[in-house]
C-alpha cells in the first residue's frame, strides 16, 4: 500500500508542478507568438493539429486495453508475457501508424484547395503538416514501449521527460520567433523536440526494464495468442468514441437551438471550469495503474476498503470544485469579460452539476477500467442517444438550459446509476444496495449541508467585498473556496470513516518519508 501511495503521490506531484509551469509559459508564449508569427500562422498550426487529431481517433481504446492486460503480468513479474503484450501493442500501433501515414498523404493532396486563400506559402503548409505527422508516427512506431511505464505506475517518468522537453522547445521557439526565417525555426524545433523525446523515452524504458525484449515482428507473431486484447480494444473504442460524441455535441446543439454567440459565452464558462478541474485531475494521474496493481493482488476486502477511501476523496474534490465554481465563475467572468457575458443562474447550476458528476464518477470508472469491464458497450451508446434525443426536444423549447438538462439526465442515468451497479455486480461481486448506496446518500447529505451553509454565508461576504475589481473578485473566490474546503473537511472527517482512514494513510506516509 505504501508503495502504491508513494507512486501515486509522485505522479500527482510531477503532473501538478508541470501543469503550473506549462500554464504560465503558455500565457506568455501565446503573446510572443501572436506578435511575431501572426494569427494566420498559429491558426494554421491549430487547424492542421485538429486534422491530425481527428485521424488519431483510430487509436482510441488500444492503450487502455493493453494497460489493463499488463496489470497482472506486471504484478506477478511475468517478464516474457509482458514483452509479448508490449510487442502486440507495438504491432497494433504500427498498423495505425501506416493508416495515418497513408491518410495524411491522401489528405495533403487537397491542401491547395483547402488553403488557397491564405497568405502562407503552400510549401510551408506541407512542411508544418508533415512535421506533425512525423511526431505522430514516432508515437506509433517508436514510443509504444512507454505503455509499460504507465501500467507500472511510473507515469511521472513520461510526464517529466515530455514536459521538460516541451518547456525547452517553447522557450527556443519564443527566442527563434525574433530571428529571420522564424516560421522554419518554429517547425524545426517541433521536429527536434519529437525526436529527442522519443530517444529519451526509449533510453528510460531500456534502463528501467533491461529485460524487455519487444519488436513489431514478435507482436505480429504473438497477436493470435491475444485475441481477447483485440475484443477488449473494440469495446474500449466504443466507450471512447461515444465519449467524444457526447462531449462534442453540446456546442452543436447550442448553435442549433440558441446561437453561435451563446456557444462562445458558454465556452468562456466551460474554459474556466475545465482549467480548474484539469488541475485536480492531475492529482489523480496514474491512479488507474495503482488500482490495476491492487486488483491483481486479489485481496477483495482490501480492494473495497481502498475503493471507498478513493471514493470519499473524489466526492470531496467534486464537492469542492462544483460548489466553489458555482459561486466563483460569475465573479471572474464579470471582471474578465463584462456583465454581458454572465449566464442565467439555471445554466450555472446545471454546469456545476455536470462538473460534479464528471469528478465524482471517476473512482467507479477507474475501478471498472482496471477490472477490464468493458462488455457493457450499450451503455455509452445509450448515453449518447438519451442526450441527443432529449436535447432535440428540450433544446427546442428551453434553449441552452434544456440542452444542459438533457446531458445531465444522461450523466445521472449512466455514470451515477448504471456504472456503479455494473462494477459491484461484475467486479466486486457484492451487493450495491448494502455497500454503495448508503455511502452515496451520505455524501449527498454532506454536500447539501455545505451548499445550504455557503448560500447563507455568501450574502454577508458579498456585502463586505467589492467583487467588481480583480482583487475583490479573487479575494471573494479565495474566501468562498476556503469556506467550502473547511466545511467539507469537518463534515467528511466527522461523518465518514473511509475519509478518516485516508487521512491516516496520508499522514503516515508523510511521517515515514
């Protein structure tokens, strides 16, 4: 347990540090690039990146499926089997790489038509695009071995190497943007960074796992022995694709039933909320591998104990994020963009509920994935169908609130109701009514108490602080956040024993460092 906690904390620490560094650097680098490279060049970079990301949809599912398959062999130190699985992963990735390479060549034939109205030379468009394709192909033909680092709870190695190279690359690009031929320099640094990253990752894997003997040729030969891996990959693909459609269709429905202006206003709220929740997501990076390792150990009593400890932490974070953002985001939008960009209260409530569900459900999702329970492929499809059909009805009559309500209903039915039931029935194989439901309602009561308390106190805070200035808005947000944190901590510690056990584990880890 100590080893898992140690690795999880190391993964979280490295990810959060680099999240802050890259976020600050992005703020300054964006300004430099806009001034020296221009909006058209950056717009071209974003467009070509989006095109390549769209082609990368073929990868959806393979990494997750292989990671799940590796947990048990890694726990039992079955080195030959690990080499075989990573080789099969490399073989599957090489097929995707060939597909993406071919699709890129075909698509590039249409660039003269697609980019006929821009003021950038066509050869530069090709140079930028194929530099991006080169980076993607490195991932498929060379970097596939890094899956063993993720599956063995050493994700921090990937994060540290990749982000260090990214920071250095960005600084060099900023400096090069002042030189002649700045566009060429910018693209060349992208190529150099991708190459260096691949070399360093290859060496990191070789140093940590000198016994790892993999090749694409071996993967092709062993593929027939791992047919279940391909079945699992297709199941995960259905989940990931449905997730993309689910998240991507909100803006489409808003533009249909409201306006493009409302899409932009909604986007402002969504950007603020996603940036803050991304910070908390970084705290849990690598958690899936730790859970997979625990499942491979096979101690059901310990497994359930850890599940409820992590669930308590997730609901704590979900409550902290959603409640704080509900009060803070309108104040931040007001001083950032102005009063005309403030959205109705009902929209804010529904967005806060959506944020809460996304955070709260992740413990169930992590355990479900670690068990390899992907057979319920109907569930994500049903989630998309429910959200789309309800959006068509409610969006027509209620606009944006109706659309968000439709997606909230789909979230509640699948993520909050179905997924825990499926996990407890097929994973833990214990009664959900007896084990999960009482805990869930206990957390709902805690959150209700906190919300009512903050609503009562907030009126006094608003009367004392002028939140129409930047300093006032930040002070208001800080006070609200601290109050929510304090109330949640008191209630969780007093009422929930799983949260108390978690605090004890963290305290013991800090004491024994």
